[in-house]
C-alpha cells in the first residue's frame, strides 16, 4: 500500500513562534497536523565549528504531492539559513487517518508534480 503520506521533521529555535507557523501550514492545507514538541538541545556542526542550540521539533503530517509548497512556506518564515526540513515517507497507516490527512490537505494547490517530490 502506498499512501502518499509524509512526515516532515523541522527544528526551529526554542524562542521561535512555532505555533504561528504551524497554524499557517494547516490553514493553507499544506499540513493536516503539526505537532510542536517540547524544547531540547541540538548539537551540530555549522561552518566548521561544533555548536549547541535550544530548539523545538515540529512533526508535520502532509502529502508528498504538496511537499515543495510546504517546504517553500517553511523557508519563507524560518530564521535559519539552512533549516532542517526532512520528509519521511509513510507508505502505510491507519486507513481512516490517511483519509483524513488526504482530505485535510486536498485544498492545497501544489506547484510541483509528485514525480518531482523527493518522497514517493
């Protein structure tokens, strides 16, 4: 079974207005749901130095067909130069949930085709 559903992981600074971004993604039908996780510490390499930041993890439920528009919407407001936006395929799931996810994102009008999506 292939659902077209994806889970997108995105980290934001701990003090970023993640609820505003989440609401925008859902209102624009680019995401069915965005879960905003509690803050945590990220350790990473950036510009040849090891850095540490307080961040929140957003778990975004969407469809591969709208990924490029979802990515563009995140990039338009995200404060990082290179934000984490990682799409993971969800090839199967609870059918009623997948139907809800599809219906919740059906109003979005993708500017890209599914074949251009990194997640299939």
